[in-house]
C-alpha cells in the first residue's frame, strides 16, 4: 500500500479497506471509517474481522474463495459498527495481484444498503395495496382507484368470484379512508337466518321478542364512525333490503322493538359473488338498493384473468409459508410451475394459497416438484375447465384447463389433446407425439416440449415409454 | 471481588461478534482476585437472545465481548450487567487485564502488525 494512495481512496465515497494476505487491515478510507466507527489508527494492523465485524466473519470469510479462485466475490451481509449499529452491507472482495501474479492483498468494498432495502420495501408497495398484491393491468387499475375512492363516503359495491380478495379490498378501502381509526365491522348476510340477521344488523330493545332479555346495539351502531362491510349482500332477504335502503337514505336505523330511530354515521361497503342485475330481473334483489349500493363498483378479476399475477402469488405464498413453517422451500420446479400456471384455479387466490400451503407442507426439499402438488389438481377431468360453475365459458377450441401447451410449442403436440382423459394420459400422449415428430430424437423432442432433456428422460421412465 | 465473568469466544480469542459467538468462557473470581472456577461452553448455535438468557441464568456480572448491537448492550446494562465491548485479544490476556482493573471497552490487547 503506497502512502500516496491514501488521499485518493479517501475521495471515494464508497467504504473501502485494503487488507494484507494475513487478513490484517492496512488501510481504510474515510467512508469506511464512518461506516465502521474505527479511525485509521484504531483499525490499522488489526485482523479485519475485528474491524469489519461482518456476519461473514470468521467462518464464512469470502477471502478464502478469492484466494482460491483469484476472482472477485460479492455478497450481502451485515456489520456491527463500533457504535453498536447493525448495518446491512453489500460486500465486494477483490484480490490485489503482485507483478508475479501472486496475491499481494485484498480490497474490500462495503456498500451501505440501508437505503436500498428501504426502497425495496417501497417497491413492494408499488405492486400492491394494503394486504393485496398484483401487478396485472386490472389490479393496478384498482390499486390506483382505491386511495381516491377511500377518501369519499360513497357506498361501494365489490363484485367478483369467490376467493378473489373482496374482503381484502373492503378492508383496504376502510384503512385508506378517514374512518381508518374507527371500527371495521363485517357481517356475512348469508350466514344467519332472516330473524337473527335483523337483530344482528339493527339491534333490538329489551323485551322486543321472547328471549330478548337485554338490549343489543347491533352491527350498525357498533360500526359508528367506521365502515360496515356487508359481505354476501346478494343473500340479504328482501325484507332487510328495505331496511338497508332506509338507512342509506336517512342514515337512521330502527332497532327491533324500538319506537325511536338511531342516527349512525357508517359507510357501507357491500360485496357479492352473485350477479345482482340478474337477481333484480328475477325479483330477488331490489333494483333501488342496487342503485344505492352501486355508487362505486369494483370488480375483482378472477385469477385466470390476472396473467402474470399467478407467478407473483406463487412466489409470495412460498416465502410466506416457508417462513411460517420454518422450511427451506424456495420455489417450484419448471414442471410444477408449468402445471400451476396452466391450471384454472376456480377458487382463485384462496385456492392458490391453499395449494401452496399444502405443497410447502409436504415438500421436504428446496424445490416443489409435480409430485408435491395436491392430487386433485391431477384429477381435473379434461374438457371440464375449472372455471365452470362460475359462469365462465371457455372457447370451444381452447385446450382444456391445466393442459395448455407452453408458448412456442408446435401444433402437432396440441393434437394430443383429443381423447385425453386426465393429465397423466395427456402428458404421455404429448411425449409420444413429440417423439414421433422428432423421429425418435430425444434432444429434439425435449426442445419441442420445452423441457430439459433430463425432464423428458425422467418422464419417459415414469410413463414407461421405451426408447429405441 | 467475587464476580462471574463471561467472555464470548472464537477459539482462544474474544469472538468478533456477540450474536455470532458459538463458544463462551465462564469464570468466577474469588476473594484473592483470582479465577477460582472456570468452564468453556459450546453453544448449540449462535443467537444473541439465547446468549442473553444464558447470561441471566448463570447470574453473570461481567460480559466481555467485541461487536455487540445496541439492543443487547442496553438490555444487559439494564439488567445491571457490566459490559466491556469492542475488546480484542486473547481470552487469558483479557481476563488478566480485567483482574488488574486495566480493562476498558475498546481495549486492543494484541500487537498490531503493520
């Protein structure tokens, strides 16, 4: 270390240390002195592990690798400064070579990544809102609208299939509103019989009916100054629809058995998976109530229409459950991912979440393979798309759910879909078709299928397809 | 001076970090200012929380370590435990310095190689 290099290194804003082959500190620049809390005089001559005090010291010291390979190493770690602060850093270690090629020392750069980590957290927010995540076009549009809508007191109607996150959206609206400090009260209109539901919602006075030994405030009054979330509003009996309409008009509720109305300041957010317009046509839902609730309407798209969000959710839930169960599962194999990406998820995000929870539970390794997926996914009958039952009509020419060929796969393989009974049969036929097309060359067949050669070999063995 | 002392170890030296130490030295000083009782414990894994529990369980009065986070330092201090941090040196030299009442936080008891 030449003496002249010191002032030059001091002008560099990145914390730098020059270390001898024996791991003793020769020099630290001013930025490194600020980061570690050690002055040059204090640090010089000490073993670097007592100055850097990094999470890599002493057992995972990257300098050993630098010494072996002669190449620079970059790793994320943390240090504990002399001021007792734990600081996340990106540490880069590079060798300093003598003219004869031997290692004359090392340069260590410690980049303080506290700001980067804060930005990463904020980046996480950019593809989500509240507890919801997603970066599909439809969800981004919802995330952009929520803050503005939340600031108003207008009634909100949330529609969407089961498991699409209607409850999360309702709560996000409440949390982003001026009522966030008030209560968020949820009532499932389909969970209680009509008589109980009326008392539950509007409350009752003492003696209003047999067994009413005490007055009950009801959920409307409990939600005073907050938000009342009426989920499954399509299941609300017609008689209560009138009472709800009265409240929306006058902001007054009439508890059972009481002659006096009670003023309550509540914002209504309602949700349903039913087609309320159809119910209006059938005379099962009041048209005037629909118009009162439908001031602002959010439609939560089903997962199969959210494209790239499936991958986002898969990764998100793998990390959530791995952490929760103390497992080391990091992701899905290519085959498992391909299968899940092409499965229709009729239960939407809730089903996907449950599938991932199951996979993380049964997976004893880092990567979730096809065999770790729940069996019912494999038993999905061909030609009966998972979306059926929720009013989703698949295009007649589209391959069955869970059996879409990967992008770029040539047409002959897709012809295998005809006559397939389940996924295993389908996959076997796909392999045979690909082998036929490739004239028996497995490399080419693997290319056609979009798989690695080892995957094709493994699957051929699994399906007992002889290679000749 | 009858005190129970704990030193976080890396081999025969003070460990660079309190939270990453997997070995500790526990000693008790007697009336003649000598170590009367000592033992070395290998910990099942490195954990600052578990080390703090052990310190309390063993009724330690003095902790000698190198790098320690403020959170644990303050906790031990709050529990009326004397903490000498940023100490560099061999365990034997560090204990001798403590017994001689010359040990200070930040003490470097090894020769500096230039």
